[in-house]
C-alpha cells in the first residue's frame, strides 16, 4: 500500500490520514507496528513515519510509552464535577479497568495550599499512580490528618479504594468538597511516572474534603494527563 508521490499532499500527511482511518475503524486498537514495518508497507522514510505519528500523538489519537512503543489512546475519561466520586468510580463508569500503584507514603509537612486551611503541623501523605486499561492517567498526592492516614495504611493501598475505606472501614462521612482545576507543569520524576515529556503540561486538581461536622478528611493535589482525562460540568442559567 504505497503512498502517492504525485499527490500534492505531503507524504507524512498522507500517512497520517491512512493511520488515522485505521485507528478510527478499529484496525489498530492497541500497540502500533514498528517504524520499520510502516516504512516497508508504505514505501516511505523513517522521518516521514515519525512525523505522521508525532502529529497523531499531538492530537491525542496515539500515546507513546517510553521504552515500550506507540499505542492507540484509550477512550478519554470524563469526570463530571456534579458528584463527589473517587477516581476508581469514574474509570469504572467509563467501562475501563482501574488499577493503582502505591508510590510512597509517610508523615510529611502539609503543602502550602493545605497550610492555609488547617492548623496541623504534620499530616500523612499517600502518593499513588492511577491506570485505566493499563495506561497511566493520573498521579494522586493525597494528604490526611495523621490518625486517618495511619489507619488507611493498615490496608493494601495497591488494591483498595480509599473512599471506600474512609466510609466503610473508618466510618467517616465524606460530606463536602471544594475543588480547583488548573493547568501547570510538574517535576520530571512525576512526568516520567505519567509517561509524559518533561515539559508537557498537565491538569492539576486540588480538592479539599470535609465531613458533616466540618472536620477535614482529605486534601488531594492530583495530576492528570490532559490527553486522557477531562472534567465536565452541567450548567443552567437562572432567570428571574
């Protein structure tokens, strides 16, 4: 299936179009063939293949996993802001398989945003990497009052949903949350965990959760891949 060298459309644009069609019709659904395979199939140079794939990565149709290969992006996850839900619940509602990896945990000083909301000099920090269908989508930096955090670590945080533990094991009622969403850069180490380039921006979500008696339960500072996660909300204009 060679490309048309007489076509005024550049070869990389022709290849991009063909790959896009194959992805959209389900011909490719997971890992893409190697650059060499594309070169042989379409009769083009390596630079042409790389340019076509790079364009599809920028558009969010493909993702590159360092040291592994290039993959078709999973269905973007939409998190509706009308309800207080866990990331696991959101992923599951999209009919995707959630997974989590505990990165680190322990006592820590509260980050600056939390210092402005609570008087605790020491809090408990839990850092976990989130996956959907095997793809890293979010890095969660969660902070808790010391007693709550220490109780959570009695459970397997590689498998358990923390909101379930808070409500069903620790018998805490998650009542209200204030959430701020913005765009920003993150540390190189965190970018590598999310399999992003060092200078790529991410969605940053800061969420502060309190109980029915207005005691703070959790502060999360989470990073989301913008090509694989989005936030949405329904709005209604009030008249009169």
